[in-house]
């Protein structure tokens, strides 16, 4: 593993009354991407951003968009996301019975393809498609709400996935989302993660740019 550590702050934890200011903060920070969770109230018990918000955000943002679809039919929206110049489209393994087809559709639309695994979904289920993925997102909390506590067994999942990637000489990134802060972030990086999603730790910090810097400069193994 020798790829740069990337930080993707989660807009779900931003102040919704001042999204423009928070996006400008991200633009001026060391953040590499902006992580946006789209929820439908069906796959997860919450509803978040819809396409009108994404369309308003996209022209303001100077960082790549990392969009995580927590919805039951993510492939309905491939064209819409591609039109917004989304960099990475994350779909859940749990709602994609034809995963190979989903990955192909995302790539054909010009986006990077990522598959997300819920906390209880084993990484070994991705063995047959790992070489086609740009990234795997491991949820370290149950999806649907920000501010949850980190699930420690995620560290073992990261190690297992890192071994699978390295043994095959792949460049697939490992992203982790949920309960990420300076302490858990350091543990995740040592386990093999190379993209950290952080919401509450960044946007609830007295100095969000400093919080991002802390994560960005975590020591690598």
C-alpha cells in the first residue's frame, strides 16, 4: 500500500442552514473529496440529500464528489450523477444483485465505481469483482445517521480486505465511513485504509480545517 491518504468530509454533518459556507470551507481545506450521502428512507431509515441539493452544490465545489447512494435502486441515477461530474459513485452490495453489471454501468458513464459493505457484510463476497472496483467503502457504523460510534471489528475487515487487494497487486482503494476521528482514523490507516470519511469530527470541531489536517497527516504504516 503506497497510495496517498485521502480525506473525504461528509456533508451529512454540516450545518444545513449554511451549506454554501461549509462547502467553501472544504474548498479551502486539505480535504481531497467531499462525501455526500443520498438516502431514500427505504434502504436506510433516514432521508437526506436529493438531486436539487446535489445540483446546487456541484458548481460551488472545487473538490471531487464522492457520492454514496444508500438507496434501493441506485442504477436509476447513473446518468444524473454523471451529468453532475461526480467522480466516484458508491452503491451498496446489499441492493445490487447484478454487481458486475452495476460496476460496468458506472464505468461506462465515466465515473469511478465503488461498492459499499454494511458492517455485517463480509469483504470476501467481493472476491470476484475486486479487480473491477476503484474503491470499496466499508461502513463502520450502521448506515443512515451521522454521529454514531465506531464499530471496532471494522479494523479486522480492513486488514482482510487490504490483504486481498495487496495479494493481487490491485490499486483498489479502501474507504471507511462512520465514527472516524483522530484515534479511530489512526487505527484504520494502520490497518490499511487509504480514504477516511469524517463527518461529526470535522464539522463539529472548533476548527474544521485543523481537524482535516490532523486526519490528512496521520502516519502511514
